[in-house]
């Protein structure tokens, strides 16, 4: 395979990704754009070819060095194809010189899947939006001037924001922090082939915002609270002594001036003790509001960002050979996961040029997980909860969507689970029925 000799260091968040990839947790995330017409594969290939020139750091392979993994630029061309693999299938295989993203389609959907070493959800959506814009412009012969003026250069896109904003004097190395206490873990029978199923619940932005405001909460806080309530309903009474801890990724670009399209996120862990639940959603929302307020303070956000960067700047860690780093990081990750129940990631609002809006139905996002993870994204008035689950049955997610309906928020559901949908690729339920369609 030809190559041009260019290489990139992994950003600080990406450094732990290869070492923590295991089983159904492929560390692959998936962004979807559902159009109002079937996808033209040839035009989609043109759009990808044009877009990748603006994002050369995505056209890379992952290689092992003596001390760290790194990205090496590749001349290999990504090929658009019709979807044929299970969702969020592994992209990186040690020793193989494969690109770290794939672009495929199914009927009206364009799907972008990426390995997390390349970028986070925000950076990937910048890439995805560019592909969709280039596709629709060629498909409908529109003027390219509708594309918003680029605010960042290629060098800004590939910049490592963790390294740029790191301050050694304020360093609190997460390697030195105590392991978290054990949290409640989701239970269920996993797919024997370690394949993920996707469930996508779509609601009205205006409606969920209206209901969230009734609880004096943001959509993010309200969604986390409903998810926690759904988990409590799944727990046996004897299990309720363990806390429920939800991890919420935070887009650090909202706090630091950066246009990077590489990873630049932190996480907060919001706990809730089931014994504090009095049967009302208000009892959970109240604690979530306080937890979000405390953990999203300026001081805490800076600590989150700095702790990621500390890994690279620790000389003792730097000098450890890669194979030992893999073992160490994998072990630390195992200990950290003991203190986490599940994850909700709010990827945010997707905007597109006004001229392209009529051609787009919605956007959605998913993240591979060891058990279950939910991603939230919105476009116009369509907000989607994209859930990826390794479990065979989906009672927890069913409880979550049912609770939204109970609160007056109609839900449209789609799934890739053939057992659920009776052979249809995308079964859509306009509203949750009285009987359980997942059984």
C-alpha cells in the first residue's frame, strides 16, 4: 500500500482507546443521516472523495510504536458500499492496514462509522455534515455557495486541543485517583456473537423541551433522570443498595476556544442512590440538577480536561513500552468501569444550510457499548435517542421509551433487531402500543 510518510500522534483521549477495545465494545460510533429519498451510491462516493480532502487526518491507519500507537497517513481510498455488516462492527484489527472509518448506505440512510481514535461525536458530525452537503448539492444540482464559509483551517482541524490547553502546574493525574466504588451494573443475556442491536426513538424537540421545562430541567438532565427511573424499575429490591452512576460525555469545545475535529471531550459521572427515589421523577431531577451544576463548574471542567492530558505528560508513563501500557490501561479501565452503570451522550443539535433542510428527515447517533449506551442528537424538530445494546432483549430501553410516552411525549421507534421487527429492516411504531412489541 502506498503512503506519503505523514503521521499524527494520537490525542490524549484517543491514547486509551486501542487498549480498551474489547468484545461488543468496539469503540466504534455511528452517525446516520436519513434522507427523504433513496441514496445514490455513485454520488455519495463523489461526495466522500471531495470531503476527505478537507479532512486528511481521517484517511489514516493505526500503527503501533514502541511507546504509543500513532496514525499514519494512507493513500488507500475509502469505498462507499451498501450496508452489509452488523452495526458498529470492529474497524481496527491489529496488524491490518485498514482505514478507521467506513461510509455505507441503506435505502434512505447514509451511515458513517468511525473508530474513536480519530475523533469524537462532535468532530465526526463536522465530517458527516460536509459529506451530506456535498452529496445533496451534486444530487440536486445546487449552488455550492450555500455551504457555510469554513471557519477553521486544516491545521486547526488536526490540532490536539488537550495538549494546547494543558497546564502542568494544575495537573491532577487521574492515574493517582482512587478507584470508584462499585455501582449497579445493567443485567441481561448478551448476544453470543457479540453483535450490537440498534434502537432509535424519535421525539419532537418542542414537545420534550416543553415537558422538561415543567421539571425546570434541560433536555439532557431530564433524559438522564428518565433513564435512571427506568433503571430503578428494572432493579430487584436487594440491588437498590448500589448507586446508579450515569456517565455523561462533555464537549470541551463549549468551554475552550477550539475548532479541532479530533477528540476533545471529558466525562462527568452523575450518581443517584435508588433509596432516594420516592416514586416521582422530581426526586431524581432535583439531584441531577445539583450534580450537573457541581460537575460542570469551570474548575471541574478544567480538571477533567487537564487529567486527560496528564497521561501523556507523565514521564513514568511515557517510558513504559506499549505492550505494558496496554495491560495497565486495560486494568485501570476495568476498575473504572466498576463504578459506572451506563452512559448517555448528548451529541447536540445538528444544523444544515436552509436550502438542504427539505431533503433531510433526521440525524441520529449511536455508540458501541459493553452493555447499553444512549446517544442524543437533534435536527429541526426531530430529536433521536440512539441506543446501542449488546443484550438480546430490551426491557430497559422499552421502559425508557414507555416512560417518555407516559409523560406525554410520543415516540417513533425503529430497530435493526430482526427478532423484534419480524424481518423488516426498520420497523417503525408511531406510538408505543399497550402490548410489548419486543417480546
